[in-house]
C-alpha cells in the first residue's frame, strides 16, 4: 500500500515547475480554500518546524514544491468519486467528510465503554512478546552468518519497534490504570531506542491536539512554496534527503524535538530532565558495556543496526499515517478538531508478522 501511495500525484506549484498528471475524475480531493494539499511522498521529515518537501521522480521528471493553496473541487462527497479516488491512491476506502456540526464529544459519546477499558493481560502480553522477540533477534544476530545478518537486523529492528508501541500506549494512558507503572514501563521501553519518554509524550500530546494544523502540529509541517523556491540550500538538502536517507529521516525529528529544554513548558521541564537523565545513563553505561563485551563492530551489529531498523519503521509508519493527497493541512482559523481527529489520518494494515512484532 505504501508504494501505491507514493505513486499518487496531487498538488503542484510555481511557474517553473512541470505539471504532474492529476486523477482523471473531477473530484480528486475535498479541500477548503487556502488549505495545503500534500503529496504523501513529498514529506517525510517528521516533526521539525519546517518539514522538508521531498521531490521525487514522477512521470514528468520535474521537481515540484510540496504544498499549495487548493480550491475545493465539486462533488467530492459522491460515493462513486470517493471510490475512484481511493482506487487511484491505493486505499481500500476514503470515508465521507464529517458534518460540520459534529464535535469531538459527539464522537466520543458514540463509542462503547469497553473501548476505554484497560486490559492488563493484553498489555503485559505485548511486553512479553516484544521482549522475547527482541531477545530472539539478538540471538540470531549473534549466531547468523554474515549473509543472513540483514534478515536478523530486520527482525530485531521490527521487534524493538514494539518497545516504542508499548511506550506509546503508556503515554496515551491505555497500558495500565496505575500512572506510575505507565511512566516506568514507558521510560524503560524507550531506553533501548535512546528515546527520552517524557519529551516525546509531551510533543505527541500536542500532535494529537493539533493534528494537521499548520505551524502547530509537531509531527508534520509542509514547507510553503515560496520558502522552498527561495533557498538553494534547502533544495539540495531535500534532494539528498529524499534519496538514500529518506527512510531514516525520523532521526532528524528525534534529535530536533526531544533534547532541547527550550522547547518545553516550564511545568514540563523537570519530567523532561528525568527522561534525559535516564537516556544519557543508558548511553553512558550500556554502550560501553556492549563495546567492552563485543567491540565497536559488536555495538554496530547488536545496537546500531536494529536501531536503524526501528527508525525505518518510525519514518514509514508516520509517513503513511499522516500524509495523503486528499487530507489537508489547515491554518488555525479554518481547523476543526473533530474533522482533524477523525479524517486527518490514514489507517494502514501491515503484514501480520509486522503487526505482531
């Protein structure tokens, strides 16, 4: 599905840019005037203040800017048009727009109580699966001949991504009824990823509160065409970034958002410092121990390569979930919370082995 998403074409801009082919039906998207439409492959750098528009080869072979104001096309809500649009973009379906008078509370009130219930057995089963799978991955790395190492790294990197999912559930208060347990488990789950839990949690909460709001969403931000056109350095960085390092651009988000105390509110700083101390302690103690036992190459084999595997999934999941040609980024005065939370993301089903790990 991700590859089909990447092939879709949508917005273009600028007098010097070649025009991509648009879908053959009129209602290719529904966007408010002034909303920013984004091609899914045109953004991958998650969460920086200025997300880079990533140009790629298309049928025209020309570089296009990332985002442009797009006027709403007619009849976008017709079921047949939505079906054609979904097929064009490689989606199973594209849902109807939410009526303007529906609020987030209205949506929450329709959900059955059981979806809010915390299942301790399921939560700790997920921990057991992730820890076991990660340990098995490390065993495979230790025993595999060199030509099978990529498979062992792929397994282990996917398994350690499960640690991030556990921390994610802790941050959403869906892992345990005990908040202290969630903080401890979330912090420990993030340690092998050298990801500070509390800084990520604070930023992630803001992302959910401002999903697809221009400037304020901490996960994705399109670059305005004038900024893209006016900076040769930015252009070069984008062209390089959209090459071999594209699946690991989440590393830039990790560095940019989570280690700078100035990015957090005063009430958050103390908890941020605790998380940073845990991460730096893991690096100061864990990394030397690994190097002492297996050497620098062992550190690369057992930690760095699985960590890069995790960031491959981090980049991929976020790109697929949070960019689609028909989903707009809107300024604050046009943004609607219910619309953004219900229609602002893409759900993707992955192969079962990935889902389990």
